[in-house]
């Protein structure tokens, strides 16, 4: 996030922050140096990030929906590790990293009709089993009856799908390699038992 510091001689002590578009504006007393402001900026940026995540958009809500849709359309067979709102995905509606069992849903979906959000969750859940957008993938997704309607809606909104993120792109995950959610029979791994 971009940070802009706005100093004012009228301001005595308090440092405040507000988000304007994608910029974090720090309102500070004129006497404070950049260096003195650093701890305040960190604290305020953390607080705003937490607020964005927890108040505006509730990840628990996504988890409940995904759990319910998994039960209804996949017999509770798909295992996901986490499903969260994403504020960085603007054009794509969601992403899935099957090897980690992580799903991200664009925050834009929170302002769309429920059936569109549900379709996207089903779509990303289906990627846990089928990575590409082949026939078998769509036969999974089409269990959700409003799939075509939702796709039309998203197309009109200018949102494209993205492929599941390739494994190599996940260098930031550090210690979490060796995901415990790789249940046999759920994930089709290319290596291993086939000759
Ligand atoms: Zn997809």
C-alpha cells in the first residue's frame, strides 16, 4: 500500500490514518520526523489491514459457505485448508492453489448476488480436484445449477477466471510445504502410483 504523510501544525500529538483509494494517509503533527512516525505507521497500517479483513469482509462467512457447498455438491469430499477474501484480485474472481488447499476469492464478489459468489466458490473448490478447465472440471462445476447464469454475470462485470496458481509461484509459503491436506483420492497427483 502507498503511504502518504500529511503533517499539520494544528495537530498536537495524535497520529491518525485513513485509507483514500489505495493510499494510506498518515495525519501527523508537524514536529514528528519520518523516523519517529515509523512505529505509528506500522501500528496503524496493521490495524487498518485487520479491519479490512475482519469487519468489512468476514473469512468465516466464506468458510461456512464453502463447507456447505462442499457438502451439497461434493459429498464433503474436497479438502481445503483455507478460503479467504482477496483485496488484490481485481480482474480475476478467484484462485486456487490445489497443493496447499488454499482458495482466494476476490473481494468484489462480496458486492455481487449470492448465486454468483456461490458459483465462484464451487468453481474454486472444483479446482482442488481438477486443475484445468477441461470437461471433467466443468462436469463438477455444473452440479451447481446456476453456473451458466453466474458466468454470464461475471463476463458482463469484466471478470475473467485465472488458472490455479502454478506450484512454482509459491515460494513465499516457506515452512508450509508438505501440506497435510493432501488426502489420497482427492488430489490427483501426477507422480506416484501410475506407471
Ligand atoms: Zn478456474
